[in-house]
């Protein structure tokens, strides 16, 4: 499976390795993007390890603060596997170190905490634990769902910018096997389009979603060849209920 951009994308590995030894604006943006993508899967993992919601919030913030402030990211090694695996392993080590000492700072006081919507996180966690086999499985599954959701948000923003948000919202259910999508004729009636035009619009949306997903996956692996493997893994983990 080839990258839609014709060449391997700048990966999270390269961004993070640069960020691990830099205070530049680009490094800060890379870290912000990293935290936005990974904070909930980490929260869910910590929560499922038996920590209460508030404690999981504190631990999640402290984990990312340590990654940033202690430059733990500089020790990341792309040759040792997927970036999501590096984050999980780092979190496991962090929790082991935290087990025998109380947290010195609560809720990131004196540090730079990552923004965590604890109410949303806890609600999402309660809905997700039904599919969780282990804390590690929950982390992997939530990482996949978070990645897919971020891709959908990107495309929504593109359609909104083009003045087509209503079209996106009506056609997005065609991206999955959602029965609520109805037929192309049903959507045509809702959108005041012809069924043929809807068919073309759905095809374009699916193609854009696939390309955007490939681009996002390319950022999380260390080689072009790994993209197809990671795509298959995404499908497996979100289907494994």
C-alpha cells in the first residue's frame, strides 16, 4: 500500500526525536500534536490499571509532563518498533516508578499540564471498557479509535472550509456499514441532488478519507513498507470486540 503523497511522510518519530533535543516552535508544535493524539489512550490505560478517574488524570498529565520536561523523548528509538508501543512502554515504566512514591505535584501544579477533559474522558472510558480485554488492549484500541476520529475531524474541517459541512454530515455514514445512511436515493432527497451525484460525492469522500488515513498512519511508523501493515492492524483492532 503506497503513500498517497508519493513519498514517505515526515513521521512522528522524526518529529519527536527532533523535539527531544530542541526548544524550537516546530518542536513545541510536534509535542502538542503528540499529546493531543495520545493523551486519551494513555488515560484509558492508566484508568484500567485500577486508578480512580482523578488519579488517572493526574498520572496522565504527569506522564506527558515528564516526557516533555525530562526530555525522555530524546531516548526514543525508531528501530525498536511502533511509536504507539514506545508511548505504552514509557507509561508502564512511569507507573512502576510512581507506585512507591506519592506524586509531588497534583494536577500539574508548577508544571505545564496537558488539557484533559476529565468528564469526557471518564464517559468515554465507561463506554470503552466493555471491549477491553486488558489495559494494554484498551490502550491499543483507543489509540486506533482516536486516530480514526482525528482523521474524520480533519476531513470535516476541509468540507466546512469549502462550505460543504452539511454534505459531509449527511454522507459520513457511508464511510462505514452504518444502516442509517440509507441509499444514495435517500441521501439525494435530503441533499436535493441526483442519486448519480450522490454516488460521485460518496466516492470522493471515501477516497479522501482513505488518503487522509494513509497520511496519518504514515506519520506513526518508521518506513513506507510499514504503512500497509499498520492499516491492517487498525482494521483488526477496531474489529476485535
